[in-house]
């Protein structure tokens, strides 16, 4: 290898090492800023801040997401409310259906006593059957109406997801830490923090193991995978 080639190789290696060093420093700087902002936030919100022990922070680019879009999330909240209502209506329809069935059986047993002495018991069963049957039908109709609204809104969410465009938002940090719960037990948690482009402000953060957070994401994933062509 002649002298010129050696010089070129040395320059290339030097520049490469410099680039790697700059990238590592930038990454370290971002993690440092992320940890500082996270610590300040937890100082205000953690139940037992003194027990807070950071374990790991991984910084990456953050983009707008279907899982964080307010319009989609509001519709998902409505879908969950519809779902809860439909379950309630179906349970009531079943409950009053069972009462109606039992009352009808009682009325049939006492049918021959529907007039004269003892007729009160027959008509008590008969009235209970009529009232319960009507309520059962009413709740079934309410359940069907909610299901129709649910299906229409679900298709609307699917269209929103299909038309969604990701845009650079800033930076995000996957933060793992240990702290004590209200019961005094040591627990490990995993949060996602999203920061602005300058990493000066926390835009939002979520406990990724929170039941509501997981439920919303599962609903969005289910809608994505649903075939509405049938």
C-alpha cells in the first residue's frame, strides 16, 4: 500500500469514527434530555417518587399514529360505550326473557283456576309474563339498534385508519423503571413518552400496560384486520 492510499484510508476511517461518535453523542444527549423531562414529570405524578429508579430509556423518532389520533380515539371510546350498552341490553333481554318463561309456566299450571277463588295467583303470573315479555322485546330492540350504530361507526373508523397519513412529530422514549405502588409493593413499569422536536416538552405519555390503553389498541387492531367486504 503506497503512501497516498494509506492517507486516504486513514481519512476515511477517521471520518467514520467521527460520525459514529457524533451519532452516539447525539443519542446520549437525547436520552439525557428525555430522562430529565421524565424525572420532572414523575416528580409531579408518581405516588412514591422517592422509590423511583430508572432502568432503561431508549429514544427513537416519533410519528403521528392511529393509536394516538384524537378523532380515531374519540370514535373508539364511543364504540366501547356502545359495546358496553349492548351487553347491558342483551343481559336485560335475557333476564326478562327468563322471568317471562317462568311466569308463563306458572300461568299454564294455574290456567284452570283463572276464574273464581284462587284466580289472583293465575292473573299475577299472567301479568308478570306480559310485563316481562314486553321488557325482553324492548331490550332486544335496543340492543339491535345499538349494534347497528356500532357497525356504522366501526366502518367510519376503518376509513379513518385507511386514510391516515403518518407525519414526523418529534421524539419518543421507551422508559422502563421501578417504583413502589400505593400498597408499598415494588413494581416495574413500562411507559412511552413523546416529546416535541426540540425535546423541550412532553407531548404525552402512556403506561403501555394500562388496561384501557391496551383495550383501545386491541380494538384498533381488530378493526384493521376485519374484512368489511362480506
